[in-house]
């Protein structure tokens, strides 16, 4: 099932690129494997996928130990400051930096390990109360504040669009972040080298690509439905 689903997702990515005149090589598919077992991840790996997304530190670390070491693990979920230490040398990219305090913690732990950590700033474009992330209006200042940290490399921006019935409703959200991303690239802030825009999930990745996404995070569309335990989607 995973392999068939992947072929479908990959061909939709190519079609979306064709529609807007982009090279499909500009778009990286991140297979969001949270809650899914190792054998399903291996199926995707055998199909050539090397980028996987997890939203919990413990699960990312467990899978990191267990699975091939040429996998690029992406941390896409809200990160608590007390878990920074465990994840910074395992994730290739942390998509979910949502406060300057969190960045400070990453700087501190990265300095101890003498590594440089690549991050994206998460932006709550639609100002949803239930979501983490900087408000768009405060993101430039956050970029400037975080850019001075020597052990952090800011690579771009990430957003999680609202849950909507019709994915077209999210086009303005993607457009807004994409425009801001280009504005920030043009400002050439010292130590900020933005070339990654992480947006689009199973329901809306084609639209996100049409609006400029370079990283799409697809879970359900590859691995099937996740199950809910209690309040939390797992
Ligand atoms: C779970 C998750 C995804 C994938 O969601 P799907 O709708 O299953 O594709 C993408 N991004 C983040 C941040 C997630 O937590």
C-alpha cells in the first residue's frame, strides 16, 4: 500500500510542478511517519524516500536508532525546551521553532555539542489560537533575534495551514507566507540564508507547491489514517 500511495503522491507533485512551471527537483517530499511502524517506513525507504517527519522527540530518537542511518529525520512537531538536547544531533532540520526562548535553548545545547543546527521558524499565518508559531507580524524580528546565534542556521519558514473542507481555502494562507518568505530573502539578513519553505500536508500539498513550497509534509496520503487515542492525535 505504501509503495502504491507513494507513486500517486509523487505523480501529483510532478503535475503540480508542471502546472506552475516549477522543476520537481525543487520540491522535497517528507514522508510523515509519526505513529507508523518501522516496516512501513522501510517500504517507503525501498521506494527511494530518505526524508521522514516525526512530531515527537522520543519517537524520532527510537526510529533514529532502529532505521538506516542515511535517513534524514525532520522534527515537525512542537518542541519542548527540555527535549532539545536529545533531538538536535538527530534531526537534519527542526521545522517547528516557535519562540526565541526555544532557539536560545537550541543555541545553548548546540554550543555544548559543537554542532550547528538547521531550523525553520514556524509561522501561525492564520492566527489560530490552537496553533503554535510566530504571528506573521513578529516573524521578522524573531528572524533577526535568532540570526545572531552562532550555532543555529535559519533555513526558512514553515506553516501548518488550518483544517478546511476545501483545500482551495488555504491558498491565501500559502500565498501570504510565500510572499513574506520572498520579502525576507530580499532583505538579506546577516546569517539568514532562506531557501526552504515547508508547507502543505495530505489535503493541500498540491496547492502549497503551486504557491512555492519547497518541502511538503505528507503523512496520511502515504501511510494511511492515523488513530486517535484520547484527546491527542497520535
Ligand atoms: C501530522 C503532520 C503532518 C502530516 O499530516 P497529514 O495530513 O497526515 O499529511 C504534516 N505536518 C505536521 C506538522 C504534522 O504534525
